[in-house]
């Protein structure tokens, strides 16, 4: 076969294995589908190098693999390629080259984290700047490069062995790793290293963990081509052993150790190191690097013919991509994980994938979340242990979209399924169902039903469901406040605040603090309310604008008993402005009526009447009970004033 025929055959193999369409590839590389088809079928013999490079990038394989009669992807499975955003990949490549040229390895991850926060325009500027710096550094080294090439020809066999060991160990390798590959006595190794330093072929730098070897830029492509594949595997095995004996503590080290073990043919030993690297990147919130490492781990499991773990890693990759706001990439990985589990007939893992992917989209795209949950229902069957969780998540998604009737349908199906199947997590599902039913009835202002559901959910709360339990405490406290039972209200609200605080959810703690401040005002504890409001204001997030409006309205309630009417009026007006911005109708009406009462007491009858009309119109238009509005306003006055 000609080289182009081999290339075409490999491309068609990858398209078939990954269930991809020719039109998708053609669109990605900016070539017409018809012309690409002619090339792959052998009718056309011309295909530009730039298109070949784009094809290799699309599949995430080296261009050399597409020209190989025995490509590596034939043995490693058909995992979906991990494809980064092209601009970000280019910038990362430039940053990596800069780090290697300047030996600033300690700042590599911070560089990548900063990159994730840049806009596209800023990323292009960074790429241009670092490219200029690298060009300047390369120009200053160009004269030395030719000298180094000449010196390579005159090396002794021992010097060449040490230099090849340095190249194999990689730039910034610890001296202990190089020693393991050379099999020399310390004195002899040190002698040859000093000779190579004198020839300006390598340098040695010291860090907190000892000495490291740095290759000069012109030597970074040195490959030990004189070794057979069997010999290379032995060398990589020795290198891995040295790395394990003298480890670093950053995620990049563990990822590189995993790759070295794979090259040594010790794939099963690479697994925990890949996993440690991926988790380390996640802990540092370097999500794109975490995604890439999870994908590499999935390939390793593919080589070991372990589809369950392979699919799990693809799901982890999808979650990392979603954290990096690459939801399209996450979907691609999720779909591939689903296909892996489907081929392995792992029904339980099909549901697992759909739950993971649905949860990924639950806060950003309800339609996609619903489609994943429904896909899980279709794939699993009623007897699946996760069927109830899918129903429950669908109910949650519908409620978040305001589809309360549809949410109740899924809630009823969840309860029926729990009763019939009696799964081990029956209490948890019933707890979640009662909590969501409570939220639905709370939204309808059916306080009696909501209270019953919250009390039921609290009785069934699982030990690890503290955050959801706090929501039940919070809303039950709000109901008791509406019933003008401040002691009971305070009991539940303080429980909720304690849980939120313990979970590190300061914005939710602050929202509960607003409700506690209402109770304090109702009880006449003005100073406690004022102190609490001062402490919580800066903890409210951007999504808590309505609660911020209540902070100002409550501050107005605090100023009024003191007789500071001007400040009370200013605060209430500011609250009203925020509620209007949020289009929060009930809150607008409450603030308007409260301010109306204040203005009437201070003689501004005209403005007071306008505000009263505003409040009453809102309730009339929505067919709400005016008695509720007056009750809400009355609760903002101290009981014993």
C-alpha cells in the first residue's frame, strides 16, 4: 500500500470505530465532504499537509500514527480524542516552551490557571507576547546551537550514554533518575555530567529536592534511536523505578510517571499514578489538565480491556470539562462513555453515565439535563436500582424550570417506585421527594401542606444529607415566622444557619441570617438584628439580590422605632428599587405598603397613596389575597411596640 492509502485506511478506521461521520471531519478541517471522500476512496491523490495535520488533531493522534501500518490506536481501543480549544492549546504550548526555556517549572500550573480566566482576546495577546520572547531567546542561542551540534559528533560512548539518559529522563529530571538509567558509579557519572556541562550540552540546577538536569534547547529532540524497542522498555522501567524511589509532589510528576510506566509496558502500575495526577489537578482547579489526565487514564484502562473503569474515567473527564465550561466537550465524553458501557452491556453504568451527565447540565441547560435523565430511564428499566434517582432528578429539573405540575408527576412516580421496589436508599429518595414537595407547596403558599412535607423530610433525613436538611430547617423556620411563632422559627432557622456555616456555604448562611433578623425585629431585639445584618451583608452573592433588598428593608424597620424617619425612608426606597430590578412582585408589594405606612405617619399622603396603589394593584392583578400582604407588613413591626 502507498503511504496515502495507509493514511486513508487509518482515517476510515478511526471514523468507523468512533462512530463519527465523514461530514463532521470535513467540517472540522474546513474541507468539502465530497473532496475528502474522493481522497479516502483513492480517487484523488492530493491532500495538503495542513489538512493532514488537522485530521490528526481532530482524532487526537500523532500524524505518524496515521501513516503507520500498525498504528497504536489499533491496540489502545477507540477512545474519543481529548480535543482542547485550539487557541487555548496553542497558548499552553507556548507557555510550556517558555517554562522549559527559562526553567520556571514552579510556576507552570499557575500560568495555566491564569490562562483559564482569560478572554480569547487576552489569550491571543499572551500567545503573541510569549512567542516574541521565545523568538528572542532562540535568536540569542542560535550561534551556540551550531557549536553544540558539532560537539555531539565528538562525544565519547560514556558521554553519549549519559546524554541519552538525560534525554530519556526528560528536561528537569532529577539526577537520581539519570543515575538509574546509566548504571554508573556516582563518581563516574558526576565526571561525565561535568564534561557535558563544560561542553554546554546540559546544565544542572538545584532546587529544594536536590539537583536537576536541564537540557539545552537544541538538544530537546535527542532520541535514543540506537536502542531496540525491548531495550527502550527496560530503560523506561528503570526510569519509572527511579521516579517512584525519588518522587516529586506535583500532579505533573505523577502524570509523567504514569506515561513512563505505560511506555515500559507496565500499564496496570500506571493507573494509581494517573489517578493521583488527575485528582491533584482537580484540587488545584486546573480543570483542563485534569480532563486530559482522566482521558489518558481511560486509554490505559482501554489497553487493559477494562470497560467499566474506562467509562468511569471518561465520565470524570466530562465532569472536569464541564468545570472548565466546555459543555460540548463534556457531552462528547459522556456520549462516548455511554457507548463504552453499552458495548460492555453494563446497564447499571449506563444509568450512572446519564446521572452524571444530567447533573452536569442541571444548573446550566435544563433541556440537556432532562434529555440525559430520560435517556437513562430508557436504558435502564424499572428494576434498575438507580431508576428512582433518575425520576427524582427529573422532578428537580422540572421544578427548577417552573413546571410544578410535571414535577409532581415525576414525584408521584418516584414514590410509587420506592413503594414497589423498596430499594436500599428508599429513605433518601422519600426524603428528597418530601423536600421537593415541600418546596412546591411553599411556592404555592400552601403553608399547611408545605409544613407537613418539611416535617416528614426532617424525620427521614439521611446522615450525609446535611445541606438538603438545612433547606428544610430554613423553610420550616420561615413558615413558623409567618405563623407568628418566633421561638419555633428561631429554633429551625438557627439550625439551618449552623449547618450552612459548617458546610462553608456562607451565602446560604447569610440568606438564613436575613430571616433570623426578621424574627429578632418581630421580638423587639433591634440591636441583635442590626448586628446580624452588618455581619451578613458582604456574604450575600450576586445571585442574592432579593435578600440584599430585604437587608435594606429590615434596616429601615430598625431605624423607624428610633424615630430616624429620613434614613428609614432612604433604606426602604433602596429596597424597593432592588425588588423592582429583580421583578420580585410580592416583595415589591410588601416594601411599597411598608413605605406607604411610614410616609402616612410622616405626612407625605400623596406619595403614600401612590405606593398603596402599587401594592394593591400587584395583588389584584395576580388574584392574591390582600390579607397576606397586610400580614407580611405587620410581621415587620415589633410585637410589643
